[in-house]
């Protein structure tokens, strides 16, 4: 049964042609059995053939077949060919045009033609005298109009239903595309965020560990106590890096931040002082100061401020050279938090802060700009007058709730 239905859907014109042949056969039987006289049997046969053509091609050329049906109706009126079985094609083409998503004039013409067909037939072929009163004739004309009106209403309802379902499908497809686009944006943003976190964690902690390891190797024989302290710093820094990595892996597994259990909280501004102490312990001289009245900050601003200072001090160790010193300033304004990190070393290569890492490096500065942009702040990075490097940022503040 399903295969037959699929065949019908794939060959609509073939199915219409079959029914057109059936209609033609019954119409010719009527012509032969009725022994028609008006217009001669040839006129009825020709009209039946053309009405069958209307049924066969109704879905391939609905507007043209409608015009042909109207012309055949007028020919019947002119040649006095009384309505017969072939006129059933008028109902079929009215339904088809009303259901077809074509020009509206065709649907209106089908409606007007269908409503007027019965009245015109009554005027052209009135009922015999004595067969009924005038009211009966009007009632009969109205009753004969119902099939034409019903055919148009059913076709128009089908067209409206199809348009409604098409609109629903289009909306569903659009929503699906929007969800896919949003998912891709969210995935890209999450990947970028995790990449920034990984860079900050790995670059900073590994840099401290490398510096301490070099120092321990240098003083291993001459100052075992100093080497021991360096190894302890390496151990502490490694554990911090592992804790940060564990937190990031937890985010990847669960999709949300863990603030209890085995995952550590997100760094904040209060931990910047601990960060500075850690860097001092690694051998870098850092001057740290806070200006203004400290106040609660949004979590995004807290993390951004911490990561900027962390990356800036990491860059100082990498590119500042020997005997470099740095200063960190946190300034609380009424409407923002200012960060200023400077050093008196050699500074970073120009392409790292101008081209954003054209030489394959400089990803830390890119991450800084992305972080600052996410909280609506501004960042400026470049060489200091007289030598060294400077990173300044302004992060907007909103009252924390």
C-alpha cells in the first residue's frame, strides 16, 4: 500500500491522466445513451475531450487549464450544449486552482466562475413551465452552487494549511540553524577561554619553576640551603599548577565551575599580593602598591586583573633580562580599576605587542586584550620611555551584588 502511495506521489500527472480517461469514457457513454440533439454529438465529444485535458493537466498548468475550462463553459452556453458528466472537470479545476500556490487572480476567477456557473445554467436552460415556482428555481440554483463553493473552500483551506506547515518547517529550520550557530560560537568562546587559562597557568608556573631550577643547579654545590629553598619553591609551584590544571579539566568534564571539593576557586584581586610574593621568591624584585579604597569587584574583573598581572610578570621574567625589576600598581577609581605593571628590563620584541605574535609568540598579550575586551575595558602595552616595558589597563567597575 505504501509503495502505491509513493508511486502516486511521484507521478501526479499520470494519475490525473488516468482519471481524465475515466471521465472521458463515462462522458462518451452519456453522449451515446442520451442521443443528444442540440449541437450534435460531435460538439459534446469535443467538449468532453477538452474537459478531460483539463483534468489531465490540472497540476502541470492550473491557470491555463482554468482559462480553458472557462472557455469551454462559454462554448456550452453559446452552442446550447446542456451540462453533462464532463462538466465535473469544472469542480476539479476550481479545487486545484484554489489549492495551488499561484497568482491570486486565478483563485478569484475560479471562485467567481464557480458561483456564477449554476445561475448561468439556469438562465440558459430554464426549468420547464409548471415544474416548479420561481422560488423553487432560485433554491435549485443555490443548491447547485454549493458544490462549486465547497470545491473552492476545500482547495483554499488546503493551500492555507500547506503554507502554514511550510512556514513552520522554515521556522524550525531557521531555529535549528541559529542553535547550531550559537553552539559553534559558544564552543569557540569556551575554547578561547580555556586556551587563555591554560596559557596563563602553564606559562607563569613553568616559568617560575624553570627560573628556580636554574638557580638551584647554579648554587647546588656552593649553597645547598639556597638550592633546597629553590626546590621547595618548584614543588609548591608545581602543586599550584596541578591544582589549576585539575580545575580546568573539571570544567571540561562537567561544563561548569567547581568551587568546592578538589577544584580550587578562581583567582581574584586579593591573591595578586600572593602572586607578587611568589614572584619575589623566584628572584624577581617587585614593588607592589594599592591606591584607593579596595571594594568588591565582579568575578570577571577579579579574574581579568589577576591574569593581567600574572602574564605581565611572566613576560618580565622572560624578556626583561638579568637584574630586572618590576612594579605593580592597583588603583581603585570611582568607576574603574586601574592596573599598571612596569619593568626596567630590555622589553619585549616589537612584533609581540604590535602584531600580536607574528613571530609565533605573543599569545599572552593577545589573551590580555581578549580578557579586557570581555569586561569592556581598555589595555595599552608597549615600551617605556627610557627602557623597559609597560602594561596598563582600565577595567570598568560595577557594584558587586
